C-alpha cells in the first residue's frame, strides 16, 4: 500500500470511529473549581443602567468562594465599599447534572431576596449565563459572562438588553485577584 493510501484509510477509520462513538456530553460540575478561595475584588458599576447614563462607581472589597456538595455547588460572598456605599452580596451557584448547566442565584443584603437565576455553562474557558428580568417595569434580558480566567485572576461582567439581545449594555465589571487558594486559610 502506498503511504498516502494508508493515511487516507487511517483518517477514514478515525472519522468512522468518532461517528460510531460520539464524544460523551461534557461534565461541567467542576467548572467553578478555579474560583474557590479568597479574592481581592475591584468592582465598577454603572449608576443607572439602560438610561443613557455613563456614570460608573468603583468599589473595592473581598470575595470568598467555598465549595458545597463536593464542588457541584458553591457559595460566593462579596463585601465591597465605594463612594455610593457598602455592598454585601452572595451567589449560590448550583450545577444541574441533567442539563449540564449552572444556575447562578444572586442576592444582596439591601433587598434580602434572591433574584431569578441566570442559567448557562462554560465553553472554551468562558462562562455565559442568561435570564429574563424586569427593570423599571420593562422586561429585559440579562447576560453574565465569566472570562479571562487564570490561576490568579478572573473577570465577571453583567450586561442588560432591552431590545431582545440585539444590543447589550455592560453595567457591572468585577476583576478578582487571588489572595488565597482553596487549600489555604484566609488571612
């Protein structure tokens, strides 16, 4: 057999094998393992989303993330201060093994309630999560993106859309820098 015929047969066998044995669905239950630990948080928040405002307020604080249910869930606690006041927030992230997606359930101490969850998953090192909410009596879409993930930093970005997702206005950007890992005790 010629070399090129052997290469063609080999490539064909690989193609048939991948069709006969499709890849198993991705298990994302450890997608948030990178986030376990303590973080210094720099937060920028748009003062009045979807009003044409361009006024941003900066906050500095700390975020603590701990595993729950052996990593199939985690609890995020954020405390930050800035010129507009003090923020205390938490997020309970839950993994659904059937859908292979996460729900991010956010609450802040000023309202004392949990908002609708954003639902989504990680692909290629980037998390995208969506939901539908009401802002000032109008139905809007919410997009939450987690990106730029390294062992020592990551970025969280929230955006709103009031035109069905044609355009998005970013209104929350948090950059976290690691202070301790999951194996270390917080300082």
